[in-house]
C-alpha cells in the first residue's frame, strides 16, 4: 500500500473552511435558463431553477461573467465590473438570486476578470479620447509602434485567439491585448487599477458573495521593459517567476492585498485561481497568503487511463499539502470539449502537443459521428465522475454534465459566436459547442430553456436527455449525480487517501480514512470484488464485480 496525504481540514470554524471539500457547480448564465424569452439566459432564469440546484446536492454555484459586455468573448470582455448586463437582469435580481441560493444552503462564487477589460469599458474609452501620454492611457499598455512612422506593432507577438497581440488606434499608438482586440490588457503597475479592483471585490463581498474565481490569474503583472523579446524568444523564456507576461512572482503582491481584504470578512471570502502554470508553481497561488486555492486541470487534460489518473491524483495531493490548501478536480468547463465526447473519441498519440488534442481536432474536421462512441464516452465519463467525486478536495462540475451532455459539433458557421473561430479563420472551432443552452424539456421552441429560441442552436438529440425525462428515470445520468452527491456528503472524511494495489494495471482502488473505498476499472474485463464488501453506488451495473469502464463506491465497514 501507499499513502498519499494532503492537509486535513482543521477543527476550526466550518464556515471558514467549507471550500476545502465543496462541490461547485459552474453556471454559464447566458446558457442556463432564459426567463424573459429573448434567447439569452439570465439571472431570473437561474432563480427559477434554484430548486433544481438544491435537489442536485451541490455546495456552491460559480457564476461565469454576468456583467455588462459586448460579448466579444462570451462575457469575459467586461464593460462594468460592478453591475449586471441589462440583458441578464439587474442588481436587484442578483441580490434575489444570492438570497435564494443562501436560503438553500448554497454558496455563491462569481467570476472576476482582472487581466483585461472590454474596449467598451469607460476607462478604455477615456484612454482613446485622452491621447498619448495621458494618465488614462497609463491604466492600459500602450506603446509607440516600430518603423519610421510607427506603423508596425511594437512586437510580433500573437494573441491567444489568433492574429496580432497589438492593435493600433487612431492616433497611431498600439495597445496590447493577450486575448481578443476587444479585450485590452490592464497595466497592473498602476495603483489606480489595483485600488479599483479592491473596490470591486468589496462591492460583491458586501452583497453576500462567498468567493471569487479569478480568470487567468497568472497573467496580471508584466515587465515590458525595452527591448522586448521577439515572439520566438518569448516562447523560449523559462516560466520561473520572471517571464515578461506569464506567472510573474510579483503577481502575488496583488493577491496578498486581496487576501487581506478577503480575511476582513467573517467568514473570510474564498478565491480560486485559474492559473495555467507548471505544477511546481501552483502552490504559490493556492497558499493562504495568496488566493488560497488553485484549479488543477490535470484530470481534464488526461485520457481515461489508470496510470495517468493515479499519477495526477498523487502529484496534486502532494501539491495541496505543500500549499496547505485542498486540491480541486475538474473534468469539464466552459472552455473545453465536454468529457463524454473526449472519452468517446480515439485517444490522441501520447506525444501529441496539439492544444486541440482533446476533441478539438475532431471538431475542426467536422465532428464525424462515425468516429464518436457516444455510449462508451458517457460510460467512461460516469466512471471518471464517480472517481473524481470521491477524491479529497473540492470538485467543480459544469452545467449539463449531470445530464451526460456531449459536445455539440454541428453548429453552422453563421451561428457561431466564439472569437477564436473568426480570428483563426476557422482553423480553431472554439468553445460554442459546450455552451449550447440546456434542455429542460423534451419539447418547446428551446426545449424549456426559454419561451422562444436559444442564442446557440440546440441539436435534436438534446430532446432525449432533457431534465424532465431524466428526472423521472432512476437509471439516468441525472439520478446518478444526485445519488453520488448525497452520498458524498454522508461519507466525507479527512483529506487523505490510501492506494490499495489491485494486481491489475487498469484498475485503481483507494480507501479514505473512514473506510470509504472506491474502485475504478479503466479496462474492459470485469474486476472481481471481495464477497464481504457493500457496494453503495456504481456507475454501471454489476453483481460482485466492477464492470469494464466503471466505478463503484464501497461503504465503510460497520
């Protein structure tokens, strides 16, 4: 046996440590429920479904951006950080939603997007009007261009969404945007920027928000001292805390200020970092002096493979112990191909470095149904979910995964919205396929999403997985999630696990401190269980065995 341990939850006030083992449900507001029938999900729509969320058994809701936005990047281009997009509701609607969730024991986490604003933010409009050398431009990253007339961008860097990372304005200067041109990067060396975000964090904390998810937390601070490196030089620089634009050590000076603010509340506000950094750099973001927790995306990027899962769990529990935080576990979110589809496709070569290796290549090539094993993908997804939900730490679920939703591949070009698709000329499909509005009913113009159409087209097969059908079916994916989350609350224990050797490379078995045991069969041959164990939950049928590509939970001995 081997024993992998992370820090145990202290005996202190549970109100301050709820996040350590919470199940957090991510809502993409524009695609969850539409109350006013305009085709776009809204806060009143979410409010109408709070009983569904409570019945699911989650501990917290994470709301993706609901702020005023031109939707150049699905709401991650924020025009006003302390308001609600009128298409999604009002601040009163937000307050009502928070109250309703809290009344059901559900915490609220909101998205904060601090790396960049929308180009419609009042600050950026002021910067354009104020001109060169103005204090307004110092809130952003403006530079003169190269060449005799400044007509060439300051560097040859590329944006994450394709195309140049610099955009020229009318007076000839250029501004930096790591993402879409409608998302100008902020200058975090500017004290005014830092103070304004503290104001934003206070604003939402005072409205009852329990925590914050920090978008691209590893990219705020930058060192753009001349001469700037070329694109090729930039990619060769180490990620060691001194990179010009990624994972700089000085970003934690900002988060120390944020932590002081969070800790001034009772209970303290929580935060989780979206930080795409090397594993050994993650504890800096998860430390109690910084944001306190960081996303672990390793399972999200892994194949359905026993060796990968075991290594990832062991490594990340060790990292959590190093930081004093708890780990986070994720299989799907608003940025990636849904995991039933990923698991239903032939695995990419082990040495593939393509950023689209996990389902993206399939989408780009047309989403051929002949290549997708839908039933197998869902079977593996349910097995992986039960494995994940039994791990020490917190679990993040993405809306619709409890319905077993696959990725929507066949969205017409004229109905796509993701800037990645347009800025790459279709070379990358983008993320629309995981953001299609949910099916609540098996009929209706938008399958119960709203009273009219939906802002992204729903495929016909959505009817077969609608909430109303699964709600009445004890064998449905929705029923499995509800049973798993209820049992997780009953069985939750100290943040430790112990591996039990199985004699098979394709079967993982671990035990939690109270005797709760979990067996996942990643292979296709059944795995025999001891006769004296009590199976309390299974992702697939089986009597005395763990079927192929399945997970079982074994009750603690009585």
